[in-house]
């Protein structure tokens, strides 16, 4: 994990974030329960008061099975108004096709649900994007920006390490929580996304976590499951090889492999050809 800056290094960033959110007026926060959206939601509450903030979690088959309850609990712990909305990206053939622009259609489906809520409240939709995200292949950011969403963490210049430092400074339990991207990110581009496949990946990762691995991805390659854990956990994973094989074989995988390079966020993006911002050649 990236080293976390000292509290004194984040004071200016926090002031800038609170000012950026205050300038927006009422906000809708797309809330995943991760450290980025958590810091954004708490900052919005500090800057605007809870009556002008609504944290919204997208509930769909691509959300991990434990994540909706986690979001509900965190919002309650922090006294942030919260609700969930059901998104229907799996009814969009462009999303299901799982080309390089899959995330564009996912965020479009999310904005379809958030825009009416924002209109009712006279609010701006905000997302927990940070400056470190800007260098990766993230077509979903473009989809949200085209629909008028704002990224206050970027506007305030926050890196991921500074977000974690802020969360720790504020005493948020998620300050060191591993990233939890959507389950579709475990499926290689070009492989059709289906509800049974997402469920299978979710169950596979839950099985690995039950063996004591908190930060994990199980990448799906037909009859092969490729497990990614942080490099520091590789040795421990090999010690659990038999248990890992048994657990994932029970889910229908013929081969269970361990990626010796360790967990890398956005790993599957490395396989994309040179593409434009929407993932098209």
C-alpha cells in the first residue's frame, strides 16, 4: 500500500476539498463504501450539512454480495443520508459485450438513476475520482463528466495516499480498506458479462477471503481462475494452495492459478490495444 502522508501534509488539501464541495451546493455522492467515496461523502456532510447531501449506492449484480450492507452501515455510522438505486446495465448489450468501453455504459446507467434524484434536490452529482485515476483507462469518468458530474477530489488535487491520510485523520474505519472495483472488472474484455458469471466470481472471492486474504481479485478465464493477492501475501497463498484449489474447484474451475506478479489494480486494462477515450480502435 502507498505510504500515507502525515496529517500536517493534508490540511491544505482538506480545506480545498471542503471549499470545492461547498461551492457546488447540494450534492448527490455516488457512494461505493470505498475510501474515495467515503471521504467525499463525509467532506460533503462537513461542508454542507447532512440535509444537503445524499449518498447513493448502485445496486446491481456487479456489486459484491456484501457491499450494499456495508454501504448502508457506513452511512449510518457517519449520519449521512443514504439510499440505494437499482441500475440495469446488464440490460444494455453494449455493457454485456464487455468491450473496452464497458465502464462507459456502466456509468451511463448510473447517471440515468442519479440525474432524476439530483434534479429533485437541485443537486450536483459527484464521484470519488482522484488524480491517480486520471492516468488509467477509465471511460466511466468520461461518461459521468459528459452528463455534468463533478469530481471534487480531483478539483482539490487529492492523490489516493492523501485520501487515505484524510480518512485516517477523520477516524474513518475505511482509511486502509482495499479497493473493491465492480465484479465485471474480473472478466477479460471480450468475454460476455452475465449474472451467473458475476455471481461465480463473487463466490470465488468470498471463498478466498474466508481463508484470511482481505485484498484479492479472482480473474475469470473460462475454466481457469487466476488469483491475485498483494505480493506480500504470495507466500501465504502458496501455503493455502490445496484449500484454494478445493474452494475454487467446487465452483466449477478446472484450473486454479496464482499470479506471481501480485495484485494490480486495472490489470485487465493492460490487454487493451491502443484505443481512444471510449475504448474504441
